[in-house]
C-alpha cells in the first residue's frame, strides 16, 4: 500500500513538521517499535508521524547523501516489523514503503494517529513477558508517558475528532474519483504512479479517507468534505458566503455563495476577493525616485484568515463561513470560536496557540495543498503581511461562550477620506489600480479584446487580468452583449468551454 506523500516532499519541502519525522540510521526493532507506538498514541493531536530507516538527521535537516539500507533487506525488515507490531496492545500496523532517495533505498514507515489509543508497547520487545508501557512524542523525542500523560491518553481515546470519524450517511460512491485524482496531481503524490490500476476504494484506503470493517467500509467526514461535489448534502451550509457592500445604502450590493469541495470553495472565494475587492494605490512623492505602493487590504492576510476559518470551523454546526465586505472594512466570521484554553489576552495579542485542533485531518489536507500555514503560524503570517502593507491591525472578536470568531480587517488609511498616507504624501500624485470595474467598463474591455481576435469566454476572462472561474458579473456582461446583438458564440454548443466569442 503506497504512502500518499513522496519521500522528496517529506524530506525537502517542510510540508510535515520536523518533529513528526523520526530518522533511524539502521533497523533497530526496539526503538522503532517504541516510536511507532508513540506516533499512534498521538498525544499532541498532530496526526501521527513518519519513520525513515536508512537516514540520519542533523540540526533539523536530513544528512545528505543518505546511507540507505541494503535493497535486499527491505522485505526482511518489513516482515520483522509486522511481527513486532503484533506485540502492541491493541495491535497497530503502520504502512510501509521502500523508496529511493539520493539513489539509495530507504524504508518509509507512516504511523497515523490510531483510532484505538492508547497503545502499550513492550519495554523489551524480544522478551516474551516484557512489561508493557506507554510511549508518547514530546517535541522530536519518544519518551515514556507519565501517569498524567496516561490519563490524558485515556481521555483522548474517547475524543476522536469529527473530521476523522466515519460518516454513516455516506457511501463509497460519494467519494468522486476525478476529484481525488485532481488532488493527487496537485500534491504530486506517489499514488499517481499507480493511479490507472487503483479504484476509488483503494485510493480512499491509501489516503485514509474511509474506514471500517469490510462489511461497513464508509467514507470519513474529511473525505466527503474534500472529495465530493456537494458536501452540503451531508453538512448543511458548509460553504462560504461573501457579501460585498460597497455603499452604506446597500446600493450595488453583491452576494456570492461558494460551495463544492471545501478547498475549491476556498480558492474560488479568494479569487473573487482578489479580482473584485483588492485595489492598489501608487503615490508618486516629490523628491523620491520610488513610488509608494499600498493596497486597500493585504490579500495575503485575507488568505490566511479565510483559510483558518475553513480549517477551524465546526462542520457539526450548520452555519456558513461569512465574509462581509464594507466600504471601510472586511469581516470574516466562523462558528464556533477558539478553544477555551486560549485566553482573551492571548487573542488580543494575536498569540492563539493550542495543542488541540478541531479538524486535524482537514488541516493536513489544506497544508499539503499549501492553503494554510503550519502549526499556529497562520495569524502571525497574516499580521506580518498587514504590517508590511502599513494597514491598521485587525480586531479579533469572540464571546465568553466562544460561540463565534470574527476577524475585522480595517481598510488602509490611503483609501479613506483624502486618500493620503499621513503627512508624507501631501503633495503627491495618486494613481489607483483596481480590478473592481463597473459592468459598462467590463463590456467596453470585452468588445475591445474581441475587435482584434475571437477567443473563448474563459480565455477572455484571463486576458482582462482576472484569475479563477469567471465571475457572475462577467458572465452577465457576456449575456447582455449577446442579447444586444454585439457579440455571439461561434458554435451553438454553449456547454463547450472552448467555444469562441465573435464580435458582430
């Protein structure tokens, strides 16, 4: 069974936190078994970890070139590993795969957090009646669990995160093969090598998005959220609602609903904001060679806050993630709020650190897709981007019951009132660059592009400087121009994405 991450990504791209990787220069059954049980116990809710046999680490990096293991030893090690793992109580079998790195063979062992924790490991595996104790991971070390740790493990055993649970209403056919394949291509998974020989059930088993005995093998909640076209059928209101209110009177208000697989709706919502909301002003200051460039909002910060809202919301509560865009601020709200272990003071200082994650598996998939940062780094990344843009710091809101969490991002002062930056730009010339265009402006640009060539609507959208899927406003402009007899499709097949538009 293949492991859904390549050895190159694991060792060189920092997708997996270094503390979740254990290096073994050679095959040592005793230390390896202890580490396997520690990853399976998953006390810090990190989702388990990886063991790499045949390599060593120094100062947080793999030592290259790796020494590797003898190619003819991989099969023997895996057989011995299976025998040793059967001595764990309850039995826990990790996934293994011989891989090549730097031209040498390594044995990669994937140890996801177990469903039947806690797992006890024999202190001396080669002794028949060896004492069985619990091991856990602390930072990047495997250690014996204290009495308090054991109590915590017992408590965790009854608290499997919602996204990692079986969905009893779903069937295997609800996991869509094309969406899974597209995901594997996006993360360049090693599963692509055998994609033509694997069916949906095999892929689901490798990605750990389904579980259960053979007679009751079902998708996990995380599988439905990422690999189904309409997760709202299983989790009502699992979507992003964006309301754009450019005027306080409500005139020109636009409401958009982004649904589908949660990574798709996140990308589409961000593309809408990037194309329709983000604007830039260039201040040409007298006596300076370089102009000052500022944006109304830091897109990078919005990306982090909205991604975190998708990551941390509860899909058991049937409420959407909302984005309210007003003339002077953007407010992003998700339900519920932060874990109660995070104090109000921590929130006000933007130091929201927790050991417990509401949706650890959702986080794993979003990290592999590079849609969220690593552990507890999303908000610091957003704050840094806001400061670099010279914008006011955001306001983080919740209530005593932690029933919601809102982030209010104020607009840059250059987009308020006189449109100046402090006293520095009193005599400057200001140029505003924005992708927020009126329908008449969009129509004029469409006709201008079609004067010189005939191209598809999707290509035309990109030529106008937009990204992602065509917006509702853009599509309406196309329809109105066709109705007015100014343009037409070359073919009658309106479903053809490559159907070109022609100016009449």
